[in-house]
C-alpha cells in the first residue's frame, strides 16, 4: 500500500537574498524600525514595496495579521460594544481581533462553496445596524465582490478585508485587498510570505493609515514612514490615538522583501499543485470540490472539499485512515477545536450566536489540506490517489 512520507508543515528555505539581508541587519545592530534613516529601514522599505505591489498609497507593517485586524477595526472607527459583521467560517484570530477591539461579532452564514452568504449578509446588515464588515476571505475563497460592495454601499458598511489567504489573489482582475476601506495580510509561516510572524495593513485613506501607524506604536516618529500620509494628517489625530505597541522589526522586514519579489511566481507554483490535486479529487464519487467562478483568481496554498457520501460522523474515521497513510487532512466539522480548525460555537468567550444551520451543515462535511511548496506535482498526484483509495468503496458498500 502506498504511503506519503513528506511533511505537510515543511516550508521551503528562505531565498539566499533574504538570508544575506538578515545577516546585514544583524551586523548593523539596527533592528528597531526607527533606529535607522527611513531610507535604510527595511521595515519602511517593505511598506513601500507592498503598497506598490498592491497598488495602494499606504501600508503599515506590524507584529501579526491578527494584530493588524485589531488596529484596522479601531482605525476604522469601531466603538466599544458596536456590532461587527463577519463570516462565521474563519480562523480564531478573526473573532479574537473583533473582541480585542471591543466589538461584538455578528456572525454571517456561509454558502456551499465556503464563502460568505450574501443574502444572510444583507439581512443581518439591516437587522444589526452594524457599521463595519470584516470579510474574511477564508482559505482563499473570494465571494462575489461586486455584489458584496453593492451590499456595503446600500447599508453604509465600511469593509475591512482579511486577506491572510488571498495575498496574491484577485477578483475580476482587481487585487484582493483593494476592495475594502482597509485590508490586512499575514506574514506568518503558514501564509504566503514567511517571516515567522508579521502582518501588513493597507488602505487608501490617509486618516485611517495615520491612526493605524499611531496605534502600532510609532510614538511621535511617524515621519519615519514612507508609505504613510504627510505629517499634517497625523497632527489631527496623534494625541487621540493610543499606542498599542505592535511594530514590525527590520530583521523580519529584511527577510520578507525578497520573498515579496517572488510572490507571483510562487502563486503560479501553488496553483499548479492545486490543479493536479483538484483534477484528481474531482473524479472521486462522494467528494465535492467548491465551484470557483472564472472571476476568482485564487492562490492554491490549500485545498478544501466536502465529503457527501457518508454521515458527517464517519468523516473523522476517513481522516484517520488518510493520516495512517501519511495524508494530513483537517476536518472543520469536529465539535472540538483541533490544530488550526475551530467551529464558531467553540468561541465561548462570545455571546452565543443565533443558530447558523447552513454553516454547521457545510462545516460538518468540510475537509481541508495544506499544499506546501515543498510538495512537487507527483506528490500531489499520490496524495489524491491515496484519498481516492480511502474514499472507496463508500461506507455502505464496505459494510
Ligand atoms: C492566519 C490568519 C489570520 C491571522 O494572521 P496571524 O498573522 O497569524 O495573526 C487571520 N485570518 C485568517 C483567515 C488567517 O488564516
């Protein structure tokens, strides 16, 4: 019986250029972003690089993606106790960021293709009176952004995009992260750039960026930022904006910059691996891949599918059998949070959400798999073959 032996958590080595730049920063001793001229600050330069990549005027680098979500919510005017709309299928740092910023999540259902349910969003926007939508492009699935923007406009919602899984993705040719008032990205090891930890916050709004920079812990050194508005914009808000210390440092910025230059190339490499997997998985009876519209340019750094031929209770057993052959699947239907998966009803620090039957049904069948770039195309074919073998015969025939 064939077994897969590579690790699902093994990243590629960093580019040699990242290593050389990191060594140069360490030799200089100037690791703090404000301990150098802005021109020499790897952090300030990373912000310029990323703003240019995305095509927006402003960018802030900070401690993590979740931290960026927290300060983006505050910089967009979240007031204590205010409702924040958010899709219920997301990762735990997202409700955590809303909670940290003093907001109250209003969870929105998802559809069968793992994206926010736009009809439920429309209803809950009207009912909740929320002023903010934190839209998490969870696992890289991008909803119909034209329809989402129309709903936001109609209800006066300010949109913040969580692009942790869509860095490098697009909708109808427009980059993910340029639809909302602000967007947040992650540079954590398992996302599309690897600094261990790190986050990027972008916006085209000058005052929002000034507030975010001050929140991130700029002291009165905001003049050292190169992808930020002029100092006059800061003068209006600098004494009213708390310092929530969470800066990026030059070491991490130094290793990120050469990776950003290779991002689009890596997106293509991920998508070749995704295509091999999707092509083979799609032929397995009882396994359903989500419909992905032509307008969605996704980044296949992970793959999701639904198991439809057996009761959800039997999916844990399928996952265990695949694991025994070295294929590491995660099941989002597990009532107990495991590793990075969690179901919205396990965030018990929140007031209980009204029932979300569609989300529970979709999650009860949803399986997730990472696609690290250390896998080659043959690896992807073998993984799909193992899943196919473990899926058949279906459980009824087996008995
Ligand atoms: C990883 C992740 C985050 C948070 O990023 P960190 O850098 O780990 O804080 C937010 N949203 C989603 C969907 C994520 O996967």
